[in-house]
C-alpha cells in the first residue's frame, strides 16, 4: 500500500472471484460490476505497475484473466483508478 502496509489475500478464493469478475466485465452484463477487493487494493499500491506485472499471465493468449486487458492500464498506473476497457458486442452470426 502507499502507506507501506502489506495486503494479504487467499489465492484460491481470490482467483475464482477474479475469473467471475472478468467474465461479467467482458460479457457486459448491465452496469459495470463492482471490482474485486484485490483490484481496488491495486489502486492503493505504492507501485501499481509492479503489482500488474506480478499478475501478468505467463501465456496471455491462454489466460482466463489478464488484468491489463480488463482495465485501462495507463489510468490505473497514473491516476490509481479502475476504468474498464469497453469492447463492443460481437456480431451475432447464429443465422
């Protein structure tokens, strides 16, 4: 944290929460869902860029959750805010 405190979390529980949140965000179900506590704590980190790097997937193309693809990285690092990246709906090709 900015004040030097350390944030601890349960990895298994948190990763499940991050996955569900990513699905909700990317599917655009209504209003933006409230971000998980871990993401909110990233805004309070002394070095948000370093925190993002720690959560960077080893194989981004195969990852279920990639924070850098969910939120505007520049805004998170420079302004310490979470701004979801908007993706337009995919064209319906079911016909």
